């Protein structure tokens, strides 16, 4: 690969579509990656045309969509999203007709990728950008048979594409800079976190880092140095807890103490010569293969693949929310006058929705009572955010809403995968106090209610204090409501 070869000049590149003009996208391939892309595009409000020659492609995608849609509803769904706005095609020309963008996600076979990208290229007008989900091939390698290779780019996602925001974007030797810019801009437009790579690198960035860790893990299993479960827990309960917030480089920057990365490198640099790492992959013998498979089976236990996917997605959702809150709290809020409202003059409190997670299920096969409390707590967090008592406020004012009394009624059972919708009501408000009531539904079935009294507490003095004017103003705009069950005694 010659990384110094310049990209095609901008003058040779047709004008690509404006992002707002696109209402249809095409996903070539409906496997785990292609189907994940299709689910994400649907959640972003696009009509999605899926090309896949497998006779059961539609059934497989429907199952994937069933698993992905609840997670998308938590984080990345727009109001116009229609989960039924997809179609399966076996004719490629039909699949790309009228499309504004193509994401190819065929299996990792270079000859297959070359031929398929050439077919897509021949079927699409030259002003349509074509992106590949390849995990390791460069676009220079894949674009050899295409006529309009200047509009072919790599858009490398991470599994599951409907939930992991990162996309690495890079062109090949003949890709125009305009096409790379357009693809990076489009992925950003639909809510992805984009790395626009400066040059082609085998395996891209994140896969290179994953591969190094993967080789070490296989070596330790082969040598009997660690089990599969020990390797996984060494990350989930160790450095993996730091990486979502600061990544490996800033993690080592902090490891250097007040001297930062400079001290880290000066002090620990000689250890780079220590024989800790063996990046040459071990021979994947039948024994090693069987040991790794058996280790995964032991670690998974009774949990099915669907159970593990649900658990993974719930964890990613929680982490993405947390990192978003931490980022928001680190940025000072813009000054606002007392009359400014960030709730768009809403007179109702926003509903909260979530899905029953596997870890919430008790020995009776239904959601444990403790997690009703947890979900109502999440609803209270959302009320606080809406009223201006969010993470940024709590960090700057050192004050928060404290629940001092609550009453929960358990009216019906919730099962794994049920979609819970919590409707909050502002019963009354005072200078320092809120009286809130919540109704939890599954569809139109009322399953639980909670009534709480919450006080506004200064955490520095540990005293109840009045709401600030901006918060009091937002509270005053909410219409008071009192469901007929409010104020009931227990029993």
C-alpha cells in the first residue's frame, strides 16, 4: 500500500447529495453488521432497502430488529422513525434505485468485496457515495474493479452498529477528498462519532488495538496462564472501567500523577523492553480452539446469546447516558435570565421509558420489587433534568432533590423484555418541596404507582433550601395533576 499517493482532485468529483435531501438508504448485506446498520438507519427516520441473496434474510433481519429496537428507543431514535419502513431485495439495481447512500457489509472476502463494490458502483449514479463496513481491507485493495472508485470509502463500524457510535472513515488511493468529507459529514449528521482517518492503516485504529489484546489473550489461554473468564474479568473489573471515560492514552497520562504522561514515559519507559507482551499470534490449534470455546460456554453459563445481547445493550445504554451526563456537567451552562425556559414551554412532565433487563428478574421469573424503585428513580432523574436540576446544576450549585417519603403499589407483574413507560405527574409544588406521582405502564396496563415527597437540599450545609428562580419558573409552567389514587394509605 502506498499511503503517500494523493487522492483524486476535487474537480473530478460529482456534487454529492445534500444530507437533508436523503430519505432512503441501501444496506448491502443483512448479517450482524449490515442488519445493525439497517436498524440504525431506520431509527434515524430513513426508509431502508436491504439487498441480501439469502432466502431467509428477511426473517433474520426481523429478529435482529426486534432485539435492536428497544435499545434504539432508549438513545438514538428520532420522532419520524418507522420500524416497518424496510424492504428486502435480491435484485441489486432495484435495491439501490432512489437511494441517497449505500452501506456495504458483505463478508470479509476480498474477491467478493471487489466484485460486489464494482456491481454497486455500476448500478448507482456517480453522485451517490458508497461505503464499506470492512473490518480490515483497505479501500485501495477493494476498489480495483470499480469504475467510479473516487466515491468509494470505508465506513468501519463496531458491533453492534445500532448502539456503538464510533465509525472510522477513510478513503483509498483513488477516493476523492470530497467523498471522504461527505461520508464523515453524513455519519456525523446521523449521530455517529466519526474518526476521519488521515491515511489508510491496515486494520484501521480500534481493530489494531483490539487485535493486540486478542493475541495476548489467546497466548495466555494456550500457555495455561489464564482462563477465558479471568481474562474477561481482568478487563471488565479493571482497566475497562476507565476506558469509556478517558481511553488508554489519558489513562496512562493520569497514571503519571502530577507529572502526567511525561513522568509516565520517563519512569516506566524501560518496562517497554520487558518481555510481558508476545504479539505474535499462537497457532490456532484444535486444542486452543476447543479450550477457548469451552471457556466461553462456562462463562456464559445458562445465559443464551439473546440474554447476553440484552445484558450488553443495557450496559452500553447506561454507560452512554453516564458519559453524556459527565460531559455535560464538565461544560459550564450558558448564563440564563430568570424568564428563560429550556423546556420549550412544556406544561407536562416528560414520560420515561425503558425495557426490563435480565438482571432485574428474580427467582419467580418476574421483575424484582427493588427494580420498580430503580425505574421510578430513573423517572425522577428525568424530571430533575427537565426542571433544570440536572447534573450540571448539581455539580455547580452543590444542591439536589432528595426523596424523603415514598409509597409504592405493586399492581401487576413485569417480565423480561417488557417495555415500561412511566408517566410522571406534578401533584403540587412549594418553595422547597415537590409532591410527585408516577404511573408505570406496560402498554395500556397499569403495573405500579409511586408517590413521593422530595425536598431541595443544599449538600454543603445539609439544609432544605428554596429552589433557584430559574428552576421555580420551570416548575410553575408544569400543570398540576392529582391521580385519584394519590394520598392512599397502605393496605
